[in-house]
C-alpha cells in the first residue's frame, strides 16, 4: 500500500516516485516589476521540478520570498517557499505560512537565515525568535496537528512538503550527520545542502548518513553551482557564509583559459558524480542571476527530460 502524498506537490511526487529530482533557485529582483520574475521562472520551469524563491539570502534585501511565490503560483509554476527565521517572529511566520499555502504553495524550506552582519544593511535588527529546527517543528504542528503554537485550532491546515538545509562542508564534520538527524526528527522531509565543491567530503558525509539510516527518512538534494572565475571562487569562500571551495578547485579555475566555461564543465562533472552517490535523491542548482546557464547545465548533465505527465500513476517509494 502506497503512503498518501502530504502536499501533492510536483517535487514530492518526483521524489517519492524514486526519480532523481532537480530544483533551482530563482534569484529575486531588486524591482517591483513582476515581469522580471516571470522571465527568470520561464527558463527554469522547463528544466527543474521546483523553483526556490530565496528569502533575502546573505541578509541582502530583494523582493520577498512570499511575493515571488505568489507570482509563481499565479503563473502555474512550482515554488519552494524559503522561510528565514532572521526577519520574523513566530506570529508573522505562522501567518505567512497560511497565506502562502492559500496561494497554492506546496513546498516550504525552513532556514535559520544568515546573520544581518553578512548583508548590506548590518544595522538591521535580527529577530531569530526561532531557529530552523523549531521552525520545521512548527510547520509540522500546523500541518499535522491542525493548530497554531498557541493551541488555537486551524480551520484548514497548510498542506505543505517540509524541507530544511544542511551543510556537510562546515566543521565540525562529524556532527553534521547527527545535526541532519535532528532536523529530520523535527519533521524535515527533504533536505537541500550548501554548495558542493568537495566531493570526498560529501561522500564521507553521505556514508555516515547511510549508516544512520537517514537517507531512508528524508530526501537529500545536494547543492551545486557553476563558478564564473577563480577570483569569484576566492571571494565566495572568503565572504559567503558556509561556502567551502578547496584549493584544487580554485587552482583548476586559475589554470583554465576560459574560466567561465571551465566553471560550467566543473559543475556538470560534480552533478554527474553526485548522481552516483548512494542516498542522494537529487540536486539543487544555484547560480546567481544566471538562469540560462542553469538550464544549459541541467541539460548537459543528462538530467532532461523531466517527466511529469504520468505522475498520478507512478509508484510511491516509502520513506520513514
């Protein structure tokens, strides 16, 4: 007997059918014009199963995640609504979740959020009423138990597929699989990781994940992305919170005559190797305002075509 779908989202159906999933980030505009969102989403929608609407990543202000999700659902796209604990208290978070679900959002990614000191407005006051694990728990309480944290009953709970983030590439490395386990215990059903540029480290992480049986309890999508140049690679590992790029990757970029082309080639190689790691259920592609490049990478990595037309009749893989 197959388990019921909790949200009915395309992403949930793809993952539970046992297929290798592809998600990508839509980097929000610094604009009130919806057309810029539609243009970026149009490129991504044909090559991935769901589109992440980022929530002021790096603590830099852009169009809001919930606003982007409203536009995406209006146009018939499949969004992943990112919620950061940095900017909202529990009242706002619970209200925004209901609003997003009412607009048709079926996937939620729960994040603690980068500290305000990392962004371009460090004088902003951080909230952090929750951390990501408490946020995951809150979403599951609202969805599964049908009430707010106050205990007040919901007339209609939000039917969402619940995700969280993990970073296998940040020390202490031995703690990372156990931290992942805590997020899954809190209620995370899918995981998207930080950028992977260190395949040996990822393989070690996934070996421990499998030893703990966590790959059977949640779907793990590994973060990947192209480097434009060696200079940008050095900047990212120095300034982007949580990003680790080994020296051999930077040196490879420095030695390439066409560094952007080499960065694309490297990303494709990483995707193909990640695809072969047991326990990995998909990739999450991140490339700041390079949607066309993302589409090329997904195609050249051999991840097309995406098959959605027969989802309703596909078998479901039991997890957890």
